[in-house]
C-alpha cells in the first residue's frame, strides 16, 4: 500500500473497511448515528482490543534506597523494561543494536509465558504498528480482542519478574471499530447520549466535569462534544480502569490475577535487613565497599546500576554471592547523552561541552557531582504544563502516537541541550572515600540523570548552575516542540496580551510564550550528603508549587510559559514541615500592610532576572554581613527594611550603587503607579483583594549568593533547530 501497489485479495475487504471508517462523516443527531450503524454492520459488530499499562509507585521503588548506585539501578531497570522489553513484545526492534540480545530474550520470555496459557498465536499477532506509545513509563497499544487480558497479565508479570517488588498495573478492553471515530457507544445504539442530549444538559455539573465547561456558541458546543466523543474517550475509560485496578478492584468476569496483594517480602524483626531496612537480607557481599548486605531486590538494583555506569568494578560479585538472575543489557542516560553529542548534527554542542576532548567517566556518587560546586548539589524535577488540557483535544490514535513522539523527543533533547550549554567536564579533587577511591584527577560528567520519561525530568546537577539549567530545559522544551509541531503555537491574540501583570521583573522586556505547552520545575539546592529520599520529597513539593503558579497564570492571564520554584537548604534540619507550611508560618507576616518575605515561585523571565540580579550583587561586592543584616530586618516592617536598605546602599561606591540600582531597584521594585516615581526597594507590591501585599526577593538573593559566579560562562543560545550555539 505504501508503494502504491495492488492490495492482495485476502485483505482487500479489510482495507476497504478501514478506508470506509476513516471517511465516515460525524453524525449530528442520534438518528444519523443509528442509520450509520445499520449501514456499516461490519464496523459495528467487529471488535478490537486496547491495552494500557505500566509501572506504578515508581518513586517508592526507585528512592527506597539511600545509595545513588541503587537508585540509578532501579531507574535504569524500569527504563529497560519500558523502552526495550515491552516494545519487544510487539516485535519493535530497539534503536541500538546494543540491545538486540535483550530484544530476543524478551520475545522468548513472552512466548514462554503466553504458551503456558495456550495462546501461541499472540506472539505472531503483535506487530510494531500496534504500539501507540511506550514512553513515560506507560504503554498504550492495540491487540487482538481475544488476547487483551493475557497481554495485560504479561505486562504486569514482566515488571514483577525483573524487579521483584516494583508495582505495575495493566488493563485492557474490547471496543467496536466505530468507537475509534465516535467514542463509547451503547448497545442498543439508541441509548447512547448524543449531541441533542449534550445541548440539553450541558450546564449540569456532572456533564461539565466530563465534557468541560459549557459553551453558548453552537459551533463550540459541537467541537467540545467531538473532542470528547472520539478515541480520546476510549483512552479515558482505560485510564479509569487502570486507577481502579491499581487500587485493588477486581472484575470477576475477566478471570485475572488480583492486584490487591502487590509483591512484598515480609521481614522478621530479629532478622538482618538490607540497606533499605524493608526486606530480609540474604547475602553479604564483601567484595564491594563497606561489605553491604543485600536482599535479592537491592542486589539487582546494584548490579544494574554498575552496568549502566560502566564502572570498572567487576560484576562477578553477583554470581559469587549466589544470585542467578540475568540483568541483560542496560543503558544509562549519560550514554544516551554521549550518543546525542556524537551525532553529526550536534557536533557544535559536543565541542562546546567537551572542547578539550577529555576522556570522561560517569560520576559514581553525589559527592562527585557536588565536587564541582563546593560540596553542594541541586535536584531538578520538571514536568509538563497544560498537557492534560491539550491531550483532551486529541481525537485519533495516530495523533496520540505522533504527540507522544514529539513530547518525548523534546523532553530528552531539552535536557541534553541544557547540560551542554551550562556544564563542562569536571576534574575530581580531594574526593577519597569507599565509593570513589583512587579517582582523584579523573574527569567526570558532573551530573546524574535519574529519569527522563514522557514530559518528566529528574536530574542532579552542581548547585551553581541549577537555576540556569532548569530555565534552559524549560525554554528548549518549548522551542523544540514548536520546531517539531507548529500546530502547538499559541494563538496570535494571546501573544498580544500585556506582560506587566504576569512578570515582576522588567515586564516591558518580557516576550510572550510562543508554545501552548511548557514546563514547570522544582529545584532544591542542598549539601551532597543530604538524604536522597528527603531531597526528592522536597523537590516534588517545589514542583507542585511551580505547577500551581503556571495553572493560575494560565487561567487568569493566559500565560502559557514555564514556571520555577526553588529552595536553598544549608542543612537537613533546616526544614521539617511542608514547604508551603514553612513559608506561610515563617515567611508571611500578617498585618497592615501584609509582608511576604519570599518571591517564589517565578516565571522563566523572572528567573532569568533573578540570576542577573544575583550576579550584580556579586559584582557590586556587596558585603555579605550587610546582605544578612538587611535580610534579618525585613520582618521588622516595610519602612524599616527600606530605610536600612538605603543606608547600606549609599555606603557603596557610585559605580556599585548604579549597578545595584539598575539590576535590582529599577528592575524589580518599581511601584505599580508609574506616576509616583522612585522605587520600593527591597519590596515589590501586588494587590490582594482590597489591600496591598509587599513581597521581596532579597531572601532568595542572599541564599543564591554563594552559588553565583560573576562572569557569564555560558554561551547565548540560538533559536536554530540543529542545536548550534552562537
């Protein structure tokens, strides 16, 4: 068909039916829908299967360990299952020949497990074209209607077979071919709620919750109804069943194993436990540093972590300890980053990142990452904004497939661009412990990518480049998306909206976001010995705060761009409550006027301004003791803080005063009424109901001060699609 040749006779009838389905016009009334089903009985009576599944409670599995090697291994193992094993079920070959053996092994495993249920034909029926997407930790795919539950069982079993304890869930359903075009239909068809019913009940709360807010315009009503009554509705039904099964609900008619009792290993109170303190240890491995005790689960993570990082340590300890599991081939995100830089179209990025062509190794611990930034690291957790609203407009499986490819490519490449722009190979100095012994003088990649999936990003970078990297990831994500799919561009009317109500930093210089989709990011800067689970929890809270800011700005001001929230912790005992509770109770002073002693979260434009202002403070050589003193006086009131700020500022030289005035006072602290003149430094004001609240970024500036370099060491990013840098 692709080459324009004649379709073989045995499949001619099926091809004609598929063409008929694609050409059907959308019925405007229930009578037209009934007539359509009678005219296309084959499409009404024939069914297909749809399967949706993947890993659940991923953070619980990945971050249960305290060691980076085990976290890296858990993440790499899940990535291998998501990106290699499950696509192999559908005979989808891996991108690299490095995984050919793993591909064959996964196919053989599926054949063995399916044949045990008497379904030998399934392995031949699954082909690559059936996969809609298999990224972001989930897979959505078509399959023969008779094998839906067996395939769902195989997906769940693969996760348990390889990881032992990672939670997974998969569900399936059978649908009529007409439902591919027109969403879920009832039998008999006259019981289906169609467009006339929607127009009559569109203002009811349940209908609005299902179809979206009601519209008065007739054309918009039809469009909203069509957006929901399409392939999108089938995916929504599977997502609901997925959540129900994950919560332990069973459907007896499916005759599937229950998920009410997920994989778990009991631990006796007097038996030695592994390093997660959750399972009984079965082996002590004296060949590894500190002679750790492993359960089978943690041993697998450690082995996969070592293979992913290509460590020079021998993996023979695994067999010598009596473990028999075969880890197969795994690939770290650092290897994928190197492959990206080694491609011909990214040669400029490679020369930028590693101009000296050092022979590089992966960082083995957070201490090695923190070695590039005075013992401090930053956790970055980024996630897409506006995704749910956009996906609801996708009407066909093909659009789902293309959208998934575009988002996955943009997410992955945005991370690689940001790392190349802002980081350079780091030479380890004064690092000598059990995990990094004899590595002083080696050059390493000064970062750790924990996960990239769908529109999610988790990575650890040196603290001094954290905000710049997070900002660039979000900006590059939008740029790459627009280059790949121009239909994601924001409507021209939204580009003309004034920016002064959105951005607090020089709003006249802000540019409206060009893309409907963006990223929110949470950034936590902390010491390299901070417990990873604690850091991940705080970073997740910061991400939620940034996403809320993005949601509010989009709803109220039609802002489509990215947002970022960050926190700097100098010690793990500094914050024991939720981030929001800490800020509300310790950094908000109720009174007249109300004072807010922090400025987070920020838009991307504001983050760029915050970095520039921090550099200006550094360049002005503002005495650190005075920085802290101004911060301590903020809580004494608006006027006291203004008076003390001006007192300390006039003690600087004229050049430094002018620099501070331009970079901080005029950029951030202008009054809302421009006729007043002057500025409110160190305060900014905004209306909150009938009163005015004053907020300040001074605390964040003081926190960032130790992690800011005066000189700009990174290049200006071009808007070209080929990754070249100016």
